[in-house]
C-alpha cells in the first residue's frame, strides 16, 4: 500500500493557474478608499511592483513562473502527497484520506510559495526594503527567508498576541535577517494612535497591515508585501493544487471532497482553485469545504460587502466576506486565521456556490490535530488543525453512510513553533471563544457605504 506520492523536480509546474480565467462571472471591481471609484494600476504602485499589479488584475489562465523562482522552489518542491492509511484505520472509515504536505518548505508552511516570487519581482524592480504583517509568524518567516535570498531588507509587524505567544518564530525571522516589531507599535503614526487609546492592545492583522502600509508609502524604495487575500498571492499558491492533481492521478484516484482551512484564503485557494477550475471547464467535479475558526467566522457569519483590508482604512476597498475592519478577533492560537476579511476571489467563489464553509472551535481542532499526530506522525500547525478536523468529519460521514469516498486536504504547515498552544491544550487551558455578537454587530455597522 503506497503511502507517499512524489513528483520529480522536472514535473514541477511551469505556470501558475489563475481561476479568474474560468469564473462564470467576473470579480467585482476594487475601489479606491478615498474616491470609491475603481482603482487603476497607478493607485497600487506605491505598494507593489508593476509585475505583481499586472498579476493582480490578470484574467489569463496561465502565468509563467520565472526560472529564478522555480530555482528556489526546487529547495522543497514538488511537495509530497501522502495517503493517511493509519488515520483511516483509527477512524474505521471506508474513505481514502490523502493530504498534501506543505510543511516541508524551509519556513515550515505554504507561505514561501508566494514569498519567493514577491521578493523576486521586488528585487527586479530595484526595491531595497519590504514591509509586511504577520499573525502566527508563518508569513513573516517566509518573507524573511525570501528577503535573505534576494538581498532585500524585511520589516515584519507581528500581531502582539502572537509576538508574545511565539518568541521562537521571531527568532527564526531574525535568523533570516529580518526586523520583527510587535504591533501595534510606536514606529508608526497609526500604531501610536491605537496604543494611546488602549495601551495593552493585543493587536490584529488589520492593525499590523495598516502599520506596514504606512511605512511602505513613505519611501519610494520600500514596498509592501501581503501573505494572503490578494489575487496574485492566490495565483502563486496554485502550485499546491496543480501538483496535487498530478499526484492524485499517480494514486489512480480523484478527490470526491477537498478540504482546506481558511483565514485570508491563500492555502485554501492553493489546494482548491485548480480543481475548481477543472470542474468549471467541464472536468470531474469535487465537493469543496472551507474550514474556519468559530471565533473568527468570516465565511459562515460575515457579510459579503465592500470593506477595507486594514483597520486604518488605507487599503483599497474589496468586495469580500467580512466581520468588519474594526473587528478584533479573540487571541486564539490559530493566529494565521485571525483576519476580519477573506480573499475576494474566495468570497466570489463562495457567492457562486463553488464550495461550502463550516466552522469549528479551537479545542475540537486541537483534538483532531493530536489524533492526526498520533497516527501520521506530523504535528500540524493550529491553523492546519482546522483542515484536519474538516477531513476527519468528512471521513466519519463516509463511515456513517458506508461510502468509500476520496478525501484530499491541505496540511499547510507543521506546528513545531506552536507547542505552547499544544501544552495549553493538554493542560486544559485552551478556551473556546465564541466571537462577540455585539462586537461583530458594531464592526459590521461601520462598513463603508458603497453604492451598487
């Protein structure tokens, strides 16, 4: 019984896949925060190099991966696909469970898939410094790694609660040569404003984005990099699903169900979008399930509306599922999923009925992660535990229904820097936060008014 399905380096994708080419309806326009009119490339130039702006608006189905990027990808890609034989046995399910493992990257997650091209395109444009935000630190670590390879200085604003929870993640960023700052910080005008109002603010991705954007727009040699949400980020992550398609063929299987966790949407899009596009073009259709935390239920409880990507309202307005840009999620451990919004492409796909969304509490997700670790050996990141939980629920459904369906999920990173969270789980200290109905209503009431 084969366990690992490995592609040769020569089989690594040469093109990224862009779902925009196959959407039955185009994405709603991105709007300027001041004028509320559609943005043009010039509006985005203070933040991103032109090559990434072109990818952001492209509707081409395939975009070539530059050779210097593929050269770095070879350090860990193609990533393995595994059959979870032992987990299947432990669950007593007739289902076949496969998982794509992105934790083999140097940074330990799927994030370098986009950090590498972003650093490359910025270097080509003569940029010397990049600013960014990070939650749990997976993205900050990945951009720090990419910056070290392409000789770019990186400043990372890390959400304060995660900065305090995960000191070793910060140490890895510093090992790669980056500067890591807890957010909200005294470094920016917006950070100082937030701290003046609430000195012990735990931070949020929305605030960290505001700080990183503020620094980037002040200096022509500095640009901003985002680890999720944007179209070009989801594009770069498509290597995950493109490889998985080849590997499922090697396994002589095709997924009936595909599961991914969602925060901003990049790893979910990475695994799901190539399969979604395949179905939209008339190929075999898989049922796709997005799993999110109950404490930050963007897809299951958020509103599909135009909103800002950050708390200071400096970013363009995008139509997405949102909890409101003023929403500060509770400090649960899946820091990478603590974002008020959702990738516009993921939101659009949800509105088109291309996938389902469910939410689970952090304790039930950790329980799933521990079961997975004790059978498959890999300790998943808290974010990835949501996908594990989703896959286990599907496998148990198959057991109840007596169906031998094929389940594929994305294990987007390992949890080696998140052991404090596992310790808290074992000691019974993990709380299940329900988001605050009243706070959510307040944040949603502050949504910008956009006609149409």
